[in-house]
């Protein structure tokens, strides 16, 4: 499986890292590595994330790396990160 990010998801992830980095560069680096490690397991286990509780009928799933939710969808041989959402925000339906 390939792990891919939509343009929007990549921008959201990088914005989250930049936000953390402004306050604590070490924490930003740690979070980046922790998130990547959690997402890498999707290459072998693409359905290991949970269904979205707000939208259980959608084919999207999520991996939570607090405080962010990584919303993804498996399409063919790829795991597509659709959005990176702060857990304190209400989730809107993914596209």
C-alpha cells in the first residue's frame, strides 16, 4: 500500500507542525515522528483505523494522534489522507 496525502491534508499537517514549532520546536519534531510512525502502519494494515463515529456510513476511517485526527480513505492500493483535523473542532463530512 502507498500512503498518500491530498494537497489539503498535507497543508493541514504542515500547518499543525508549524503551530507546535512556534511554541516548542522539540515537541514539533517529536509530534512529526510520532504521527508518521502511527500512519506508517496503515501501509500494512489499512483498515486498522476506526470508522468515523460522526459518519459511520462513510468509507472513511481515522487514526488519532492527539490532538489531531488523521482522516483517510483506502482507494485501490493507496491510503489517502483526506484531512488532518484538530480534535477540539467539530468534524464536517469529508469529501
